[in-house]
């Protein structure tokens, strides 16, 4: 494990330097683009007869349990860091659109994508069983909080819409994981889960995750008030996040939701000046640094994992269809709640377009696809997931700022990647 961590850090550091020195893209997008280019080059060399470099990279990536690393480690830290930055006042102000998008939007997107793929994939001579189509719909439906947070920093999105987009992305991971578990049970049992079963699972995991997050968040905050030691404060937050995520997973609650709530509780109460300025500064600097490092490592791994995906001409054609279906489903699921709430929230007329394009997919979707049982269907789902994720990060991520300016007339904001530029929790 130590060797794997060292290898990941070395590769990430080198790619970050290359991007900063020669490419100039936002760090997360830049390192993923370079890693992706390296992987594609090795795949090309493999087809030309020089297969040793690709085999070496595949061996290295096989030693990295990407689903476990992300879902049982990195995601907890990243979601807690994201929750620290959330303004509870703004979150409460936009609770209805955030709730509608996180629950209604995620469910509608999953169903629309799954059924559309089941009906339309045979048109491009690539059929998938209904269960696998619904699994794909479930894993691709939640927007990725990690990807969204990294892009919104420099996209120039208005604060009102940024709060809605960020809030949705933080909370819909829990809904997406529940839908994924339900769809996966169809593969294992061959039976369609009942509505009652789905609602109970959503209530148990989602509600339980929120309650656990409130308990842990207030417990952590109480301990932070009693210490004035940087090392102890950091240890307390790390122990609560990693231990709390493991506890949630053990008792069947949503770990992602729990960690978001812990971050919101600690961040909100500390901003109310209930913690000392020194403690707030220490926590802000540490978690901004942790968030940036883990984000960068994650996007490098996404780019390098592509060597394990089997692509073909048919897959690329199916991927174009899948991207179009995913965007259409996202637009439908976003337009409905925003149409009802636009006047009450005084949102700009083109808000649904911006929220549709801001629905980025990333590491969570790839990790869930990699966790599927081995088989030809898994390879198809993984390849389609990769194509959608790469398209959303590279194409949507790099153009969201331009769309924001055209829709609501905002000005671009310079990227902020130093600890001093981030708000204290």
C-alpha cells in the first residue's frame, strides 16, 4: 500500500508540474488530460506492436483498488472538505431546488437513461440487458461533487446558481449509490426491486446518514472547542471523517451524506465565531490543501485507468449516443423543478441550460462501474461510463464558464488554488 501511495504521488506531482509549466489548464483538468493522453499513446503503441509500456501501466493500475480507494477513503475526505465550505444560510435558502434536483432529478435521470439505452443501443448494434442499462443509469445519474467543485471555482457561475449546483452535487451521491444498489440487485437476483423496498433503502441510508452526520458533526465541534493544538485539531477531524465513514458503511447508512453533514455542521458553527480564529485558520489551511491534493490525485487516476478499458469503433458510436441521452435526461430532470421554482427564486431564464451543462460526472461513476462483477456487460458499461465522464470533465468543464457568461452575463473569475484564497470553515 505504501509503495502504491508513493507511486501515485510521484506521478501526480510530475503531471501537475508539466501542466503548470507547459499546459496551463486548471490543475485537475490539466493533470487528467495529460494522464489520458499518456494512456491513449500507450494504447496506440500497443496496437503498433509495442505492448510492454501498456502492460506495465496496466499492472500498476491493477495494483490500485480504485473503487475501494475512492469509495472507502478519498470520497469521505473530499466530501467533508466540500461540506466545510457550504454556507448553511444559502443552502437553506435554496433547499427546495437542491432537494428536488438531488432526489427527483437523480431518480428521473437514472430511469430515463436506463430505459433509453435499453431501447436505443440495439440501433448501433450494441445491446445490454435491462438490468445493466438501469445500473448504468444509476451510476451516471448523480453529478460528481469532486468534479463540480473543482470546475466551479473558476467558471464565473453566479453565486445563486453555484449554491444550487454545489448543493445538489454534494447530496445526490447518496441517492445515486442507493439507486445503484437497487439496480445491482436486479443483476444478482433477476428480479425488479419493489417501490417499497427502494423507498425504505433510500430512507434508511439517506435519513440515517443525515442523523449520523449531525451527531458526529456536533461531537467533533465540541471537541474542537476544547483544544488549541493544531496537531490535535487535524487528528480529530481526520479520525472523525475516516472513522465515521467506516461506521456509516458498517451499519448501512450513507457515508457520503454523513460526511457532507459533518462538514456543514463544523463549517457553519465555526463561521459563527464559536471557534477561535487560530483554530479556523488551521482547519481551513489543512483541508484546502487536502482537498486540492486529493482532487489532483483522483483526476490523475481517472486518466490512467483508461488503459484498463476495452474500446472499439462500436463502443465509440454507442458512447456518442449515450452522451446525448445523458445530456437529454439531465435537461429534462433539471427543467421540470426549475420551471416550477424559477419565479420564486428569481433565477435567470437560462438557468436550466447552465445546470444541465454543469452536471459533471467523474470518479464516483467510474469507481461504481469498476465495482461491477466481471463479464462482457461490465466492459461495455465501464467503457460508456468512461466516455461520458471524460466528455463531461473536458468538454463541459472547459466550456461551463463561457456558457455562464452567455446565459447570465457573468465575468470569469481567476482560479484560486492557494490556501489563503479560500474561505475559512
